[in-house]
């Protein structure tokens, strides 16, 4: 019986970890006029594009779930948030481990960016990712391989907002202990295989490349997310990029996602100001280019 109880305890810990990483149950996207953008033959190679103002910026959400679960329907408060700030929301699925590794998941996120660009060619695009989705958003925005396959570059993104990721350097030690740490290691092995360094955004930063600005949130009490967020921002700033790290007091790994974008949510409002500033910058630069070209 003691051995059985120990096995049950470990199983419960892993289930709790998976639920936290997934950000709890999805909030279903029930709006009839949500457009479905398909970017591959797999059922998960689909992005939802919500209705929005014709010339608005697009906020493209990448869900979490430990690279192995989750859904584009996990938008929580984001539809109302987008409406309130005159944005167009998009939310993408991607292929999941163990069927693929994080490399193929990142390829899908890049393909979703390209699909949104085709649907809204003049709209600035801001990536928003939570947990594993924050890692994928960072990887696509930093390693040019992924967007280059779609005819784009990281500088084609207006900005990147990350919510409590802890996989920016997958070679670093995990933050858990005992059975939880073992579960984390199994999750990372499944998602990264032998490519932990190659799939780590922090380790892929290069000074010769132009990157979009980053706004990196982390839960104040979560040491691994704090360390990883600060290291990622330091790498970007050291390479000549722009990155700001913001601690979120009173939030958990779950609530920083489920509460993001609620009215008066501090992280959402901070992000709204970031989006407004960066989309204005992108549009101003585009106007300058057109003026020089006499268009």
C-alpha cells in the first residue's frame, strides 16, 4: 500500500503540473464570424481570426500546455480585450508532442504568422504566448529560420509579449523538486529531444539580426520563470534589441493567463500600451518608406 500511495501521489503531481501548464479548461470561441485560416494538412494546423477593425493590429495568441496539450480555443478574456483596444485577435493551434518536437510546433506558429499576414497584409502583427506558447513565440521571433521559410523575417513582427515562460533556455536546470522535477524533465525530453540548445531562444540570439521589441512578464514568485525571463531579455539587449521584463505580483502561472486582458488587469493594460506604441512605430516607418519611394 505505501508503494501504491507513492505512485498515486506522483501521478497526481504530474496531473496537477499538466493542468497548470495548460492554463485550465479552454474558453470556447463560439463566435460565428470567426474565420478559420488553414496553413497545413494536419487538423492542428489551423488559426482562428476573429472579427476586428479593418486596419487594426493583429494580436496572435499562442497557447500553452507543455508543448503536448492545449487548444486555440483557450483565449479566455482575449476576445473582449481585443475589442476594447481596437485590435483583431487571432489564436493558433500547432502540432503537439509527442507526435512532433518543439521544432515542428514552432514551424506551425511561423506558418500561422504567414497565414495572418496573407489575410491582413497591412496589419502589424504582435505575438502573445503563454508558458510553452511563450517559448514558441520567442523562438519564432528570434531564430530567423522559422519565418524565413514563410518569406518573412523576425523584424516583420511589430512586437512580442510573453507570459510566464520558463523554457527560453531548455538546457538550464528546471525549478521543481522530486517527482515534479522528474515530470518536468520528461516533458522537456519529449518536447526537445536532443535539440535543447538549438530550440532555446536565449541561446539563438545573434547581434547581427534585427529583432522585434519584447515585453516579458513573469510570475513574481516563480524563480525559474524569473531567471529565464531576465536571461532572455539580457541576451536581446546585449545584441542591440529591446526587451523589458515585468514581474507580476499576486499572479500564478495559471492566473497570469486566464486573467490577462480582463478590465483593469495590470499586465493586459501594460501590454495594450506596448502594442499601441509599437504598432504606431511600425506604421510610421512604413509611411516613411512609402514617402521615400514616392508612393
